[in-house]
């Protein structure tokens, strides 16, 4: 699944880094989690913002159907102050989103307070990317479809008319 995400991200952005690993994977560089906590996506965001000192687009490995056009469209929301977060079925898609450089201290503080990535997003102003916007990109929701167990593969194949084998 990581290869699919890396492929889509590379096509969309060119420069891709995997956070939370010490050794390269999928032909891209990796950055180990600087907090040492491995506490999920918030720790990865805090690490990437701190190490790269640049805006980042975050993608989750368990959402391997992410579309390169969706990634590119999210990245184009280049606001210095606000994260760009797609909303799907009323939920913020925090692991398929763009985070500005300015959020590095906010992410560190949230991590220190043992908050979640959703807590970080919900306690700060962000740009909502509502369904009418992401549908205009040709997105159908597959970019935030999580595959966590074998049954999810079958569900994805049926829902999006795919053959993932």
C-alpha cells in the first residue's frame, strides 16, 4: 500500500518523504520520528513540520487509493496560516491534507499535551475543502477510503469498481 501512496504523491508533487521510518522505502527518503513516541499521525506531522520547515501534504498509508490529482489540488491551497482539510461525510480528512509551516509549534504543543491530530485541527482555524470542491477535481471519495483489513479491499473493489489484486 505504501508503494501506491508514494507513486500517487510522487506524480502529484515530485518530492516525497516518508515520516516515521529510519530506512528508505519505495525509493524515497525517510525521516525518523523525532519525538520517539510513534504516536501516530500527529507525531508524524510534528516531525515533518519541524525537520522540513516547510508546508507539507500529509498522506496515510492506509488510504492507498489516494488520487494524484486530489493530492495536487490539496497542495495548491497554499495559505501560510491555514491548513487545507477535505471534509468527507462530515469528517475532517486529517491524513489527506495540507499543513502550513506556521503549524509546527501548534503540532508540537498538541503532541506535548497528548492530543490527537483531530484535536489539533478542531482547535485551530483551517480551510474546509467541502464535497462540492473536491468533486470538481474528479474525486469520488476513494482518496480517504481506509484499508485496514482484508475485507476492506473487497469493499473498495465493489464501491469504486476496482480490481486491486
